[in-house]
């Protein structure tokens, strides 16, 4: 009898025209996992890395030990968090429409993932540094970054503090703990680990936060960062946002036959947790715990945020070509905005009427800012900035040959 070698390929739950199917997902009950001690070792994190930390149950009630971790959280802080997520989604809607109208070249949404960035930022301190991907605008929104500058960076006009030197979605706001986004995916991890090491060597007590998508965990930089974090134990939190799709490639391709992305860190001796990324309370609780651990000197931690990318990968992508068009509605962990809204309503801290009013207020504010920023120039109505600006912000002392070029340009 002859033997055959064969290959296998990870397939998504459903393809276009098929019925969405998430029945294979193992979703534990909310409140099932305990809060580990801050100095927990990797070998004791197996359950936390392979299960799923959840705080809100199906009704929207906060249950379990992780809920107790938020016992001092004021209702106003949660209402503010809800507004942050709503702002992020409204900006996504307005900017995607503007891109379709030809006013900007490119846009990347974060619809369905708002709880992760918006919640995480609430637990950071001034001087902490995020090394984000292009889908963490919520860090800036929750961090109080001016909307004029945020939207200005999309249009690359006079409101853009970068003066058009970055692509529209690759923001930079270091004063707000938002390191310049690298367009080379995966590099955020090694940048975060390196910054954390330098920070520790200079005796500062701030922490670094690396962000990566599930697809980019297949990059060399992911493993290089994990090895360095394991060897030197710097103050860094390494986040994996598992939104099920890497552009048009199903997450199972990058995951391989491993059970979770969080479990990968255990092999490097790094503790890891896996969290319901659509549960704002879970995001807050786990981020609080993780930042306390890292600030206390217990070393690196990896967190896998389990979520779903509702929109297209970018304005250049058509998800109907590779997944059912109604798959997002079938996602069993729901919508992060709707879930926090229901939690607040259940607690008599919100209402449907207040939600409608808040949505209208946020939309009016975003439209007003957008109009003001667009008046400074769009792709269909450009307002060029002075040519001399290309010589600024490059050299501390301008070389002679550059000086001559500027003179030849007459600027």
C-alpha cells in the first residue's frame, strides 16, 4: 500500500452565500475565571490563556471576581467610555463616507473593536507609550486627543500636525502616548519591547504597550519581541487583537493548529490572558490588572483580545468576496457599544432616550469639526501648504546641499 503526504488549510466558518456558523466557538460563562495574582508565572496561566475572561453576562450584568476588580468604578466613567466608543464609530462612518467621496485617499475602520482601544487607554498614565497599528484610533479618542488634529491627520491638510508626512491612518501623537504608526506590520512589537527596555535602563516607571493583529503574529517581529521580552523582562504589555480576519485571510491560517494566540506566549515563559474584546468591563478589569503587574516589576504580559472585525479591512477591501455579508450579526459576543449600553440601562445609569440624545450630540460635534477641517483642504479641493515646509522637521542643522536646493526653489 502506498502512502501519501498531504497538506491542510484552515477554512473560515462560512464563505459568501453560506450561513454564518460560529457554533464551534467555546465561550465560557461570564465570571468563570479568577483574577490571578500579579506575579503569576507562565506555567500557571494555561487556563487563562486558553479560555476567555468575561465580565458581562448575556443580560448585561457584571458578574464574577473580575467585576469586583472594578468595584470603585464610578458610573460616570462608564458613561464616558460609552461616549468614546460612540465617537469612534461615528468618526469611522463619516471618514469612510469622505473617502468614498474622494476627499481622502485611504481609510481603515475599527467598527466592532471599539471597546479594546477605548477601554485600554483609560488605565494608562501620562508617559506610558502605545505602539499601535492603524486600527487603534480609540486610544487617541479616549486619551483626549483634539478631534481637529485627529481628523486633520486623515486629510493631511493644515490641521495635520504631521504636515502630510504620514499616510492618512498612520497617526502620530507622542505627547498623547501614541507612537508613530509603522506601516510595516509586526514592527510595533519590537519597537514596544525596545522602548520598554530603554525606559527601564533610564530608571523611569512608565510602561510600553505593543499592538498587533492576529495575522501579523505570523511575522518574525512577533517572535523576536517575545524572545526579547522573555529574556530581559521589560515593563511591556503585548496585545494581540484577534478580529478573525487578516485582510482576506481567515485567522486560522496565522494561528495554525494552536488553540489560541495567547497560548503562544507561554512557550516563551510569558504569562498570557485571553479576553472577550467586546466586553468593555472585561477590557477595563484586565487592563487594570495588567498595568499593575507590569508597573510592579513582574515583567511582560501578553493579552489576546477576542473580537470581530465588522467592517472591511480598509477602504480598499471588499469583505463580501470572502465572508457572508451578514456574518457580523451572527457574532456571538455581540456589539461592544450595545453591550455597555445595556449594562448601564440595567444599572439605571442610562436609557434609550439618553443614548439617542448622546449619539445626536456626538454626531453634531464630529460634523462641525469635519467641516472646519475640510475647509483647509481635501483631495478634491486641495489647499497646498507652502513648499518650504518640506525642508522643516528633517535636519537639526540643514546640510549645505539641501540649503542650496531650497534657494533654487525660491522658498
